[in-house]
């Protein structure tokens, strides 16, 4: 996100970064990753449907082979690493897949225009993986220190996790960190997550904690990128760097 910082980060899916309407071919070319993501989850939903939140072991449901089971970090690390990314493409109820689709349309396609596809993918996948590991360590430590509290045990072993909402909220954190009033953006997100967790009750506390952690990490990453870009623009202003040397928004 270069130049003037926007007041609001989101861009309509049919517009470019300056608010101009685009031809449909340009829309697809400028948002290839977002379109691909939507097509993949739609195809997998059509083929396999929705997965259960509590997959038995063993299970005849194919999706259950691709979900995150936090305890595998210690008991089967190779499976844990595989499911970090395989779980990304599956969902466990209609609200879940609708939320992910909405986040792609709101956050991810905007990020491809604002910060480029490369940075959008780095933010989404790296924050997703980091938050899953952090939450797994948190639940493991809580279960170890408080074995009498069933909440930790259930979060660690009693359920599974799937979907890309954590990574997408990380992308949202990047976007909101680079607007003119980033704190207002963070407060707006906080209000949404409170509504989602406690009023609409659309997400379990485990998931809401993951969302908040992801948004926070994305916010920090976005501020770092903004600082790096600002230094490069200053270097251009004093003639130490050429504009074509800036990282491209691919």
C-alpha cells in the first residue's frame, strides 16, 4: 500500500485501487489468487460437502483426514504440519463457509490490490500457521497446568479445526494497520469479533481467540511493511533509490 493512505481499506471487487470500474478480464487478472481460492473451496464443497466439528478416529469422512487436531503437534508432527495447510480448504457448517467467502471478497481481493498478491499470500499463510501453533501451545500449557479444567482438554483433543478464517483475519489486520486511523480500524474489528463471539455466537471462544491473535499479528506485520515502504519512498525522494526498485504489487 503505497502513496496516500486510505481512510477505509476495502475496495469494491469490480474497482481498481483508485476507485475506477474495471473490465471483467482485468478484475480476474488483478485478483487471481482470490478467485482461485473461491473456486477451490466451492469445488471441494460440491464434492465433499461440510465436515463435522468433532471428527471421530478413525472416520469414513474424507474431510476428517485433512483437519487440524492440535495434539498432533506433539504426537504426530508430520501430520500436524500437513494439516496446517490441508485444513485451509474445508468448512464445518454453512455459516463457516459463508464467512470465509465473505472475508475473501472483503479482505483478500482488496489486499491483492492494496499490497499485492505476494504479500497477501505471505500474510495469510504465515499468520495462519503461526496462530495455529500459538493456540496449540496455549491449550497444551493450559491443560498441563490446569488438568481439572475441561475447556483446555476439549480444545486440544475434543474437537478439530478447519477453514481459512484465521489467515484471512490476519490479512484484515494488515489492511486496517495501513489506513489513516488504524486504531479506529482495530476498534471496528474488535466490535465485529465481540458480536460474532458473544451476540451472534457464530464462533467458539477457541476460534475467536485465534481470530483476534491473527488480526493482531497482521496489524503488526502491516505496520512493519508500511514502515519499510515509507523508508523506500523517502529514499526515492532524496534520489537514493529508483521507483522501479520498489517491491512490485504482484
